[in-house]
């Protein structure tokens, strides 16, 4: 399995896998392969969300610094 190019591509593939696993004609062997691929995709998507969350926290901290700085200067 190749790594998805984006979070959205990973989620699309997960939805496709879910649909395939729900089909009655999907064999047990195929279901196991699909499950393994889904586990890998979930790991990728989780890591991507964690990275994005850290980026948002960094941006928020920078914004908070710029908002706090003018107030501190006015008080002095």
C-alpha cells in the first residue's frame, strides 16, 4: 500500500475500504488484507491530525504573544 498524498485521500480510501468490507461477497482473506490497510491508514491519519494540532497550537501561541505584547507596553 502506498502512503496517501493527503489526509483527505487517506479518509477517502478508508471509506472505500469500509464499503468493501461491508459487501457480502468480500472473502475473509480479503477482509483481513483490507483491515491491515485500514489500520495503516488510520495510523497515518492520526499522525497527520496530531501534526496539524501542534501547528495550530504554535500559531495560536504566536497570536497570543502579539495580542499580549501591546497591552503590556501600554501598562508600563
